[in-house]
C-alpha cells in the first residue's frame, strides 16, 4: 500500500501574492503594502525576515490567522482596526473601533505647527501651551509634545468618552501623560474648567465633510469612523464657524492657529479666518493640495 504524501504548506510568498489579488479585487487602494502588513502581523515577524525567505512554509494556524485578517480587510474593515496600532509622525498609537483614525495628511498639520513655532526661536525654547479640539486618539498633541521641549504642555478635548480614554492610553504609551491634560467636552461650547486658555497654539482637525458627500466616502471611512468626526454640516463649514466664533476664548492674541481643511475649502475658510488672523495662509499637503490653514490671532 502506497503511503500518502503530506500536503505541502503554502509559502510566505504564495500567500502574499494571493492576498494582493484578493485585496485588489475588493477595491483596497494599496493592496500590495496592506497584504504585506497583514502577513507580518499574522506571522509576528519583521519585514526583513519576510523578504529574506519568501519560500518559507506557513504553518496551518498562522495561515488560518492570516486568512481571517484578509477576509476582514477585503470586507473593508480598516487596516488599522485589524492591526490595533499605527505610527503617526513621532508617535506610536493604539487604535480601536469607534474612534477616528488619523490620516497621513494630518501629519502635515503637525509639521505646519512646528514650522510656525520655529519662526520665533523663543517660542520653541521658552515653552508654551497648546490645545487640540476634537482629539480622537490624541495623535496631534502627542506628536507635537514629542517634537517640542519639555516646557511645552498640552490640553485636548473630545465629545467622546471612548476617544478620551484611548487618548489617555496613547499619552502613557508615548511617555507624555504628565504634559497632556484630557477632558470630555465639546469645542462648540465654552472651554471646560481646568484647561489653561487662552492657549499659545490652537490646533484642530474638525469634521469638514459636507453631509451629502458622506455616502460617497470610502467604506473604511464612511462605515467605521464616527459620524460626528466626519459630518461638517450642509456645506462642511459648521465646525469652522464655531471655532471662528469662539476663537478669542481658546487662543491668545498672537497665538498660532492651525486647522486641517478640505481640499476645496481654502477660499471659504480664508473668508472666515482671514479677518481674525495675521499672516493667514493655506499650506499644501504632500500631494500638493491646500489642506492646512494657519496664521496668528490678531487683535479681533
């Protein structure tokens, strides 16, 4: 009687190739890099180890774990939810469902703030206070504190208790919990007690998607990010109007304002904030789109 041969295990390279095709067919924008990140996560290995031996067999348990991740991603569950973490500028963030996922363009917001602070060397070295409105994971203030001297402190608010709890964990994870105060509050209202305002720097990545445009967003955003972090009202400008109306309560005269805006919102946002700011400008992101409005609060 002939002995049956064992079924060959799939290789790393084979699984990676099949995963690319699966994600591409599902409409994922970057199927190659995402397939690789999922496989690295499933195998708990480094990228160098993956590519040093693509022919290495993948054991059944690991292959099954990868298959579950791949199926979830093909259903357009966000990659960050599956990995549970992500890098953001100088920070490493924990991510969880129900809290807005930071986008790469928001790293440009952090860079613009640092550029504005560096315009006056005394601002950087003497320290100051910054406030983030609608902080989500805490990405913006954590990244800024990691890039600024110890004399800088921050406060951040969010309407979501879940978001504030996650931001606290991320502050601890990145070693800035002693410099970052977090509160559950709505930036459309007066600043909550305990937060040092008016601040030297005010930052915000507000909801700015027009309500009617939300159904056309990618499924990862439309179906998984909190609606309140996306919906900017009929024209996308509701949050900007609230910030402009209450700017004096949040930001001192001469203080830096930096806002992420939609790529088609430069003109209406300049109309709102231009009269309130000195040196108002709109910076472009890495794709060349006008995405960051900044300037210093004037006398109004």
